[in-house]
């Protein structure tokens, strides 16, 4: 991504002269309560345009966000390495509270040692623990992986189920994991993956005001077209890794900058909304 300017001190109020933008190049127009760049005065008149006019989940704004994410991350998918639904399920369980790169360091040897779901079903959690220890929370994760393997072998003929109701019956599998597997492997848009990145960025972009992942998912499912649920999840997760990081997001490099009003931006050419907080 092109870079080239050093961000100046961000304007908490959005007043910011000479608002050149490094990343966006020919930058898309702002929406809602944005201001123009250059040396122009703020483009809105606070006296005539009330804040009620700004609707962060308005279809036009959501569409603009999705288009910019498409341009930024056209072909992204799950970063967890896998060759089957079972491997993706295991990798996703192991990724809780752990970086994907760490999980990707563990799984090749794990699946070489235990190639099939039946191999896992024959283990005790204690036997698995040393192999997944470095991903953290290894006792619970071992229990979940072995429990899921046993249930898949016993109840689902050794195949990871591709239905939401069924996959949610597996030990250690909640909606986030289910959405990753159903969306990524089975290409079924049953929900939106709400991990820590989607949680943070959805709030910064004012796509939700909720803090509970289940409620955030419901909010996102209402405003994002179903066919984009899985892609949107992956795009936002990548955005959270590359630019919209938890501490000191790289707003000066972000093509969403002039439609983002997050309160904790590090650079802003638009008004920052105090309620648009990552948590
Ligand atoms: S402008 Fe900053 S806070 Fe907003 S989405 Fe981009 S990186 Fe995140």
C-alpha cells in the first residue's frame, strides 16, 4: 500500500487543513458529516445540518464501506491453513486467543501426526495437550478438539456437519467458529464472523453500538447483504491486522478514513464521534 506522508497530530474535532491522503490516491468522496480537504472551511454548517441527519447504517454508507473494502481486499480468505473442513475446524478452535500465525506453526505437524478425525477421536485430551500447548488455553482447546472429533465420528459419520444447528452441537464450537467453517469451507453464508477485529472495527465504523458479539452479529446481518457475510468478515479481519489495529490504527493510510468517525482515530479529516469507540 502506498504511503508517503507523516501524519500530523490528529484533529479531535475534525478540523484539519491540507488534508492530503497517502493511501487513497484519488480519494473517494466523504459521506455524512465529512468535511472537504484543502484549505476550505468545514463543508458543513453545524447550525443547519443536525446530527440526526447522519445515519451510520444508512444503505448508501454501508455500500460505500463494502465497496472500499472490496477494492482494498478483493480476494482475501481465512488466514488459517487447512485442507479440509476438519482441519479448518481444529485450526479455528486453536485460534481462540491466539494469533493465526502461531496456529499455522502448530497445525502442519499436528495433522501429520494425526491425519484423520478418527485419529483425534482416539486420543485423550492429555495426549493432545503437548501438541497444542503453544497456542494457549491448551487444556480447554484439547478437550474441545477431542470432544468434537468424538461427536463427529459418532453422530455425523466422520464428516464435519454443514448445517448450523448440527455444527453448534460440537463441543467447543460457538457461532464464530461455526461461521468460519460454514462460510469458508462450505461457502454457506449463515452468519458474520465476529472476532476481536470485527468487533472493534464494526464499532469504530458505527455499524453497531453493541458490545456483545451475538448482538453485533445480528446488527451486521441486518445491514450487510447475505452473499457478502463471509467475505466481509475476512475483509474486516484483514483490515484489523493491516491498518485498523487496536492501538494506534493507521488512519493516515486507510482508504476508509473520510467515512470513519471513530473516536480513537490517529488522524482525521472528518468529525470524530465520541460514541464510535472500539470497546
Ligand atoms: S480510519 Fe482509522 S479507525 Fe477508521 S477504519 Fe481506518 S484505520 Fe480504522
